[in-house]
C-alpha cells in the first residue's frame, strides 16, 4: 500500500484485477486444467465462469478437492498459481482505455483501490506488469480478510482505507462473485465483459456492462457520476 489520499466528495474507483484490468482468465483456465485435471476436473470456458471465476482458492479447494486434507489442497492450488504466474509473465496487457481512465481519475484527484480474491503474489505481479502499482492507494486481498468475495468485506475495506462513500463510488468487476461483493457493499458496479455476458453481469447485480474502458457509454456515465 502507499499513502492514502482522500476525495472531498467521498468518491473512489475500485477495481478487481484479473479479468478486469487485464484479460487473464484464459490463462487461469489453462492453469486450473493443468493442475486439477489429474484430480478428475476439466473445465471449459462456461464451466470456468460458473464454478471457478472470482472464487477464493479455499472455496475452490473445498469444492473440488474434498478428499484432500486442507494442507494438501493449499499446496495443489499454490501449484496452480505458480503455473499461472509462469504463463502470464510477459503477457500482461491492459484492457483498452484503462490507462486513459486511470489518468483521468488521477487528474480529478479521485483515489483508486484494487480489490481481489487473487493471492497477493498474483495481484502484485499483475499490477507491476501493467506498470500501475503506484496508481492504487490500497490493494485489498480477500484471502487476508475474515471473508473474501462474494462477501462485501473486501469492498468495505477498500472504501474504508480511502475514506470513500459507497454511494459516491463505482466498482469494476468481471465475475459474479465480484459483482455480488461490490453491490453488497452498496457500490454501483460496472460489469466488464471479458468472460461473462451483459445479461450474466446484470443478473449478478451490475448496473451496466462494458467491453473495455474505452466504451463511450461507460465514459459518459463516469463523467456524470464522478463529475469530471
């Protein structure tokens, strides 16, 4: 984390990382299949989006490795994260429009927070690979809290750190669990359609969706909501 700053109007932008800042879900899918395949679980895109995307590794281990001891589940899923980090190295690209949006928020003095269920090593690798670590006033890791997404606590912590109001803030999420977490915290949430459809994201609670951060409708909404 870096030193916090506060917006006088209580505004903040809060971002999930995987699948939101960068389209990393295909690499997660490949890593899960490599590690969980020998345990009898093979995932296509649809199954990945329903059963893995956005869930914490503890929950994934409980569901798909029920016969393993908790310590063994953790080791297996740590291996999955190591595979993912190997796959993603050098392949991290921001979604279109992301950098311009971060510039605009910085110019307006609006603090930004990253909120993720990913392990800290993954989150730090992705933010560093995108060159945007310094943009975020806080990095909230769900696994380091008593509850991760879909519980509202990760987003509540993000708001708390920058002294922001849920009603004056906006979150960006690509998964059902992420949208549920942010909306349960009272934050208007934009779904990012890297893996899920508009209908899926809205059904989870998103107020709208966008394919990327250069979507004209999204930019108009942000200009109004953030008053910039």
